[in-house]
C-alpha cells in the first residue's frame, strides 16, 4: 500500500511527469499496464524516445531490455490495442493489459490500464483469447463508466 501511496503522491506533486518518470523516480518496476500506456502514448516521438531511453533491469531471461525489440513490442501493442508480457518480471507469471481511454484534444488519450497477472499457463496459453477479450472488455467498460466511451468492442485478439 505504501508504494501505491508513493505513486499517487508523486503524480500529485509532479503532474508533469509521465509513468516512466514516476517509475524511475520511485525505483519501482513498471508493469504491463504501464507498457500499454507507453505504447499508446508513443504516437509522440519524444514520448517514444523517452520510453526507450529508460534503462531496464533484466529480472528474468525473458525481460525485454533491448530498445529496438521494445520499440517493436510497443508498436505492435498500439496496433493490437492490448499488450502481454511473458514471464518478464517473475518466472512462471505473465500478464495482459488493455487501455482505459479518455477523450483528448487530438483524439483518444490513455489515462489508465486494466491488467491481469497470473500463472503463464492460465494467462497466455489455453485461455489466452478469453483473457485478452475479457481485459479489453473491462477496459472499454471503465472508459464508458468514466464518461469517455471511445471503444465499443474489444480489439482484435488474433
């Protein structure tokens, strides 16, 4: 709970900071949800450059630390409307995330993300399509509930 309070405090005190800067400031690992937000915000070349410039720690053999590979992953996530990590932070655990979007002055603006983390076999193997569709529906529903209905259907999961 203290990490959550620190994150909220950092965003409150430094509204100009993005998720990448807050994670760096607090020394916390970024999540799949943060990767989703980074992917969607990456339409701005400066944001993409800043995101790719953040040094990454290799938590497992599967952690993406190469900026070129991460760039490809972020572009694919933006196109798909969701992102997954496979055992990048903890062996045996993977995750899926989808964005919560709000209306911005120049189109949809990512304001949060819904993420599900669990054993890899449950998240990305047999039930992958169901998990991805469920996370995307939940994110779309939250977008609607906050009054910003921008996505009426879950993104393509193929």
